[in-house]
């Protein structure tokens, strides 16, 4: 598993290497970026592994990445990643690149007995008998020169991807789950996966069901204002206004400075800086577009203890299926998605009851989860009997 290491700092060397890789059957890659200080992360380094070499691309010096992006989008070249979600989201955000022909070692591991999401080091250690150095999470990928230790870690992030791909592919093949892993990876290969809902925070805030119409309009505008300001200044939303202060702004804006002065939880400099803007947002009449958004907010269903109990029981049935087949339950049904199904939410993605998931759970359980129903429990003669 010996690779030559090449550091690419100029455009001509980068273009030459990418042209050579355009005929490869596969590449592995990873990205390093700085996200905590910005609304749109700064890409600091890309590591690419091929059959013979590892290339470290200094993305602060190599500005035109089109030839690499073409490889990522090329369906003839397999792309191997670990936890590639963040990498692909970043490439889409920065360049609009949609990948094709992807294989993710974290997803594959979830189909062959690992908990999902399993860390790279754990999978490498169990599959390849190699112990990686502890991950560095505080490297400054904007700093130049890059810390040599950080580069060593960056190399390890891709060095073992090819061997891991081979090991996990063999296990998937043995369990007849190659198509399952492929189906799960395919979600990254559609632009729809990267769509951003500007009203996601509004819909997720339970407060929206407890306030009147005018307050809902203001809350929606407040979230949108925070995003727009973060985008224009390229800073995190939390730097503009912390989420824990949203309810304070909602309650106090209409009351003016005195309302904020009586609430000591919010820094004075923040509300003084933005109060005039917030009051303008409060006073403006609702538009038709805003009314349409508010009308589309899913209304909470009445509490149904029977359904909640039944769905929790079924969730444990699914977990048992996963244990028996050595598949991570979190890969089958992320808890957040299951909670949306349990609550009867309109925004539950019914695609999660199709494909490999339906094959694993079985037609009867899938149909029951789609239609709902009641589970009857009877006790007697040393047994518990469940009837659906």
C-alpha cells in the first residue's frame, strides 16, 4: 500500500495530473475545509488517491478545479469516499458539481455489520488491521505553510480507501447487498439531494404552532434575514444571531428598547445594532408569498398514544431485523425520519419505504407502516401474542 506523494501547488501540474486521471477506472478523494468561521466554507485542500499516487491539491493556490470536478461528475470513473456527504455538499455549494458513480465506505460498512455512521479509523482497524493516528480536528487549512502533521493525517484519510473499497465490496457481494449500497449512494447523484429549504428552521421550530399570524410572519422574516445577512457577510448564522435568542427577539421587538432592556439574556450590542431592522420586519404587511409559506406549514396532529406505542413497537421489530441481518438500524431508518413517520407528518419521505428497505422489512410490515393500524397484545400460557 505504498503510494508516491505529490503536492500540487500550481495550475499546470494540477491540469496535467487530472488529464492523466481522466482514463482511470476509479479515484478516492477527501476534502479539508474551514467551515466554522464562514457561511460558505473555505476549501483548503483536496486529497486524491489513485492506483499509484496520492495527490495533495492546494486549493488556495490552484484556483481552476474544473478538471477534477469533471472526474467527480464522470459516470465512467468510480469515486470512493468515506462519509462523502460533506464533501459532495461542499463541491455542489461551491461549484454546482453533482457526482456520479459513487461508493462510500461508511455506507457500505453499515450494510455488513458496522453501526452507522462508523468512523474511518474503526473500519480501517477492523478490516485492514491498521491503527491510524488520532484524528486532528483543529488544523487550520487556511494557514500556509500547512502543518506537516496535518498533511500526514490528510494522507491517511485517503491512503486506505482503495483497500477498504475492495474489502467491503467483497463483503457486500457475499451478502448480496451490492445493489443495496449502490441504491443508498445514488441519492447523492441527484441535484435534488442538495436543495436548500430556506424555511427549514421555521418549520422545525415548535414555537410556530403557538403564536399568532403576525408573529409567524415576523419569525419567518427573522430567519430569512439571518440567512441573508450571513450570506452577504459570509459568516455563520450563529454569528449574526444565536438561535437561543430567536424567541427573545420575537417577544421583544414590538416592545422596543425597553422590552430588551428588561431581558438580560441577550447582549445589548446585538439588539441595539439590529433593532431598527427588526422593527421594520415586524411592521411590514404580509405578502401573498409569505401567506402561502405559512399555509404550507404542517399542522401537528392530535396526540395518539395508541399509534405512538404501536410505532415504537414496530421500530424495535425493524431493529431486530437489522440485528439478524447485520445491518445498521440507523442506516435503515434514521431516527428523525422515523419520528416523522410516527407522527404522521406530511413531509415524511415515502421513498424510505421502497427499494432495499422494503426488501429487508418485507411487504407486510411496509404496507402496515404505510397504512397504519393497531397492534393487539394478548398475554397467557407463558407467551405474549401480537396481532396486527
